[in-house]
C-alpha cells in the first residue's frame, strides 16, 4: 500500500512539494478520478492523522484524538478491507507516523 512517503526521499517528505502532492491526491479522490495509488495515499494519510493505530493517553487532547480515531474507524468499517489490505495499510500508516515524528507533520 502506498503512502505519501513512498514518492519522496528523506528530507523531502514534508516539504511544499509533498504537501501539494497530498492535496492533489485528496482532490482526485473526492472530486476526480483517482488512481489506486492516490486512493492509497489518502487512506494512509487519513488513518495516520486519525491515529487508528495508536492508543490515546489521558491528557488535554484526549477528546480530540478520540474524535479523530472514531472518524478513522468509520472509514475503515465501510471499506471492508481484506486482511492483507488492512495489514498493508497499517504498515503504510505506521511508516507515515514515524516519518511525521521525525520530520514533522504536513
């Protein structure tokens, strides 16, 4: 499964070009005719942003993070992905999260 980081080298994964590419993928998915790679990038971004692969710790941002997670789970529930697709997606999500932790969020 593709994530945004697959298209850029380290150090370029969170620059303006990467952000524009992500924006273009979202526009394609929601307003155009997306490729499979664009769909995968948007899905992995949504899942990474929503934190569906994490546990929320009790702090000031708990309500916001739980709201994001519930949106992510709703998307996944209606997609009805096969086990192999879910595994590939979570690998892409973890990679995006690690890169965001190292290089910053988009």
